[in-house]
C-alpha cells in the first residue's frame, strides 16, 4: 500500500534549501552553470530506482482485454505478462465512453455536502446553500466537461484487487449470487454497452464501477500509489465510518472534487472511476446529519463486506457506497474535467475539449506526475525497464541517417545551388567584381561542407 502524503509532499533531506552562512562552506551548494543547469555536487545523493526491481508476472487472461499492457505486450509474450505500472492517456474514443458515463450518471440534485463557491462561504445548509441550487448563481454545474482521461495499468495493484475479490467470492460462496442493488446502479447500463472501455464485472459478487471525487492532485496520487485508508473518510465527513466513499452519480462525487486555485490545475477537477467489489452489502438509510459509525464494525465482524448508505429512498438524494479495505478497490480511470454552468456555452466547451485535450503539468509517465514541482521537490533517476529501452532503441534506429546519405544530400544541394548560380550568370552576363567575390565565397563555403562530409564518412 503506497502512502499518498509521503510520496507527494516529502522533501528529501539532501534537497532542502541550505543556509550558506550557517554551513560556512560553499562546497555543498549545487552550482548553477551559465547554461542554467544545476550541477549536483558529491553530497547530492540522487535516488536511483530500478523499474524492474521486484518484477513479477501476471496471467494475461486476468487483465482487462482493452488494457495496453495486455494488448501490446501481454498477447505477444504468451500466458504471462511482465510487471507493469503505467498511466495510459486514453484516446478520443475512450474519452467518449467516459463522457457517456458522466452524462448517464448526472443528476440535478444538491446536498449539504456541496461547498458554497462564494467568499465568504455560506454556512452548511441542508439541501445546499442558495448559490449551488440549480436556480442559484453560479448554480449547480449543468454539465461536466471531460478534459483528459488516464487509465491506470498497474499489475501489482491489480493483483491485490483480484486476490481480494477471490477471497470474498470464496467467503460468500454459499450465498452466491449475492443480493444486488435496487434500483439498479446508475453506472450499469453504460458500462454494459461499452466493452471497449469497461471490463465485464462479477455482478453476482456486486462488483461495480463507482465514482470517487477528490482534490485533483490527490486523485493523481491515488492512481499512482493506491488509496490510503489513513486519510479515508475525512473528505466525506465519515458518516458511515472510516472507509473509502464512492458515489454512483458523478454529481455526488463532484461535491468532494476540488481544483487548485492559483495553481496549474485551477478550474480542473478530478474524479476517479473505480472498480469496487462490494460483496455482501450492509444497507442502511440515514438522515442527513445522522452518523452510522458502527457501519464499519458490521464489516469488521465479517457479516458484511461493505456498506450502502441510502439517502435516495427517503430523501431523494444519493446513495453512498463505502468499503473499508483498499484492496477492494481498483482506481482504473482518472477523469480530469471542468464544470460548465448555466451561463456557459456547454456545447462549445465540450467541442473544444474533444479537439484539444488538457495537458498535465508533468509527463504522465513520470512516477512523480502528481507532484507539484513548485513545492514538492523530487530528484530520482530510473533505470528503465526493458520495454522502454527497446522503445528508445527503436527511436534511435528510426532517426539514424547513414553518413553516406548525408554526403549525397549535401552533394546534391551544392550541385543544385552551383547550377542555379551559373544559370544566373549566363542570364545576367554579369562579370562585376562583387558578383565574382560572392560566387567565390559560396564556392569556398560549399567546398568546406563537402570536405566535412568526406571526413565524417572516413571517420
Ligand atoms: Zn452559498
């Protein structure tokens, strides 16, 4: 289990700003060269991580069919797929499937958990403050504009999830299929009709796709390091105990999603679309302010595997879903989106987003891609895995031009230019000194290039 905070916020000891006066020596201070690069001195220990360290193999058939690591690497390598931990930027077709799910799970409902966007903010109000009601200003977002979708392909996290699912299946074997949800989950239909983006689910075990709204960088960190139960429940108020909270409606998840005011992700919100094994569900309904902290104990006792808090039945708002073990969750997609309000031209925003997907602050294939480079210092070098080396080799081979080809290219260039100049002289019949000097200079210049090419060829 990865730790969200230590990965993103920790500042390595050796990289903290140093006080020159206090240390009395400039030997330990990184030196800036004229080119602007920082040259690490001997005391700067750079962590070197081997990406293939602790590598294990995963059965290919256990992976979702549309995952890149199964399609590209797994099918070629046979029954077992090498360890992988990658963020894959989803294509426009995949984003379309996510948009469909967002539209299908949107409900124009407000609860007290939706924060007031104004300054100063209104106090917490049952059924939401006037500013976030559909007829308020700015009101409830009328649409969510999907800006970027990242699929999490992590063999270790996937293996933990699959093992936990098998354990629950064995534990509940005598009661299979388990009692399902009524009414049907909001996500069910869209998921069932898009096999290219959503895997088939074990419905007998109440395996479902659910939304989890959070701070945009926290969402990226969860994708990289998994959920951390130490901080779970805090965002949702923990009405059903200390667990990981999910919603079937993107509107509900959006209540807990926050952007980064003044930062790179200002106006960009994050939601995770997770595969969750709910197993045997403890169903409970509660008033808005009623806590059911004993819900976790019901699961710990082994009676149930998860809790459903149903405010839909009696309050016409939302159902919430809680699990208390992070291995019951696989955060498969990170959805970065912006909110469109009734004053916005939502159709234009959607069109623009589909044409120009949002770019993350750091490359998505960096392990620290969730970090804020302005505040979270990191300095790590990676010995890349074999597949990355092969890809780089492919790039080098593809961009390599043989010296003989260079020579031919320059020769052709020189011949063409000389012929053009000759033609110019013939046409103009110009024999002035200036033209002669100009011609001589060009001739010497091209002679130099030819000689250089010959040297390159010989060496
Ligand atoms: Zn308000």
